[in-house]
C-alpha cells in the first residue's frame, strides 16, 4: 500500500502582495494565498498547506514544524537496485 503525506510548511512572511503572502521557507521563497487569514504582516511566521496560509504561529512553532518535515533535510531514500553489465 502506498501512503502519501501532505507537507505543511512554515516560514516568515517577507511581504504581502495582492492577497498573497511571499514567505521565506528555509531560504526558499513560496507564495501562499491568504484566503482564511487576513491579519498577516511582514515578519510574521505562518504555516502553509497546499499554497494557503492556515495560521500565524510563533517563531519557535515554525522551527518545530520544519524540524519534523523532510523539506529541510536531504533525502534519505537509497537506491534499491543498480544496473550493471549493460550491453548496447
């Protein structure tokens, strides 16, 4: 059975533009819609889920969310096979 997980990100709002937040997520810029929360300003920390800001959080909460997700860490996937002795 294949299990998929959704990824909730957290980051610091850099600016607000056209009902969207420009958010720094570990050095990567993400654009997220402000459909559900309107009292966001630059410098706030927020959670993002599927491109939508869900809530304002503290810096500590944002850091905790990022520690629990794999977005900030290198992949731990390892190849399970390799191709060798290939003749063309």
